[in-house]
């Protein structure tokens, strides 16, 4: 893909995820190529200062996720009411993590 050889900052990568369908396709293809059937996608905490750091993440094998069923209606008040919002930030149902969608 055209993005493989290029080192991006978090700011650049997030901008491309928002605005470039080619980048999103390449990124999704990279995730799909993972050897894991299910995985956690993790990255360091992101701040204004660290936004210029090199974009990196890890995929962690998550066998427990293989049997989890998606709950698309779990966050209707957040997802339905913000159709025009590009980014939504809210706590997960267990209140122990922050979700960024």
C-alpha cells in the first residue's frame, strides 16, 4: 500500500483515518491481515504533546472476544444523537475505559 513505507505521526494518521478512504482501506487491510481471529487494538495514551510522536499500535490476541456478540444498540444516546460528529468520546459500559469512535 502507499502508506506502508511512510512514518506518520498520530496527528497525521488520525487525520488520514478521518479524511482518506484510501488510508482507511489500507489500515483495515492491515488489521484484517492479523494472524489473530480476534484481538485488542492498543496504543499509548494520546495527548496534544504526544500527537506528533510516531503513530504505532499493537494487536494483542484476544481469544475471549471470539464468543462475544456485538451489541450495536449499547450506546444509542451517544451514537444516534451525534450523527454529524466526526469523533465521539465516552466511557464504556463498565466505566473502566474510554471509547473513542
